[in-house]
C-alpha cells in the first residue's frame, strides 16, 4: 500500500522495499547457484546415500526456486508501484527518478535472467542424473539377468569339468594298468624265450643220456665177461691143484 505523506515520501518507501527485495533475491540467487553446483558434483557414495542426497538437493532447489519466483514477482509489482509514483512526481523529479526506476528494472531483468539460467542448469543436471540413474538401473537389471542365465551354464561347466577330471583319472589308471600289462608281457616273453631255448636243447640231452646208458650197458657186459673169465680161471687153477 502506498504511503499518504506525499509522492516523494511514497517513492522513498517503495524504493526501500525494492532494495530489500533485491538484497533478498541476491542472497537467494547465491544459495540457488550453490545448490545447483553441489548437485552437479560427482557422487562416489553408495547408491542409497546418493539417492537420499539427490532427494535432499531436489527439495532444497525446489524451495529456493519457489522463494525466488515469489520475490521476483514482488519486486516486479514494486516496480509497478514505483512507476505510478513517478507519474505523481513533478517533471524534474519525475524525470530523475525515472532513470532510477530504469536501473531497478534492469537489475530485475538481470535477476530474472540469472534465475532462468540457474534453473535451466538444474533442469539439465536433473535430466542427466535421471538418465544416469536409468542407465545404472538398466545395467543392474542386465547383470542380474546375465547372472541368472549364467548360473545354469556355470553348473553345467562345473559338471563338465568334474566329468573331465573323472575321465582323466580313469585314463591315468588305464595307462598305469597298460604299463603293468606291457611289463608282464615282456616278462612272459623272456620266460617263453628261455623255455623255447631249453626245449630246443632237450633232444641233444636225450641223445647224450641214451649214449651214456648204452655205454653203461656195454661196460656192464664187458665187466661181466671179465668177471666170468676170472671166475673160470680161478676154477681151473683150483681143479689143477
């Protein structure tokens, strides 16, 4: 509401209100910009902590944006009051205060421009965060699905590896048995060779034994003849006496 103590006093009161609003807007813009910068910083915490921090940051930026929009509207309305007050001033004072009002309006324009810029940056950052969250979620779902698909394959691979190990063990035992059998075969081959060699020598041994037996018989006959001759001689000499 405009003061009733003259146009100039009204102007001063409205201008003080404008300056107070400008100071509030300036502080809020600094806080708003700081909040937007903190949202754009890399996040290395756990996913749950990141989500909680994002929710807190969103609430803060939304609150600051709402306050700034309200302050900017109030400042714009204040400028309208200042414009009406300028018309009530005299020609000289009104012209001078018109330049002052113009500077206030230019400052409001800068505030609005800065506010839109920060708000746009926050929106873009939010979209990037949402996209990154969506990508992370898709990656997580893909990993879960891949893990689910890989479990049967891992079990099959484990079973195949166990089968291969069992086969290797059987082959190793078979190789050991084969080596043992081959050693026995060599041993039996040597024994067979010796038996064959011994069997080949048996005919000559039989022949030798036969010759020995025949010689013994011949010697027995000769001995018998000699003994008989000696006996006859002894008998003859005994008769002669």
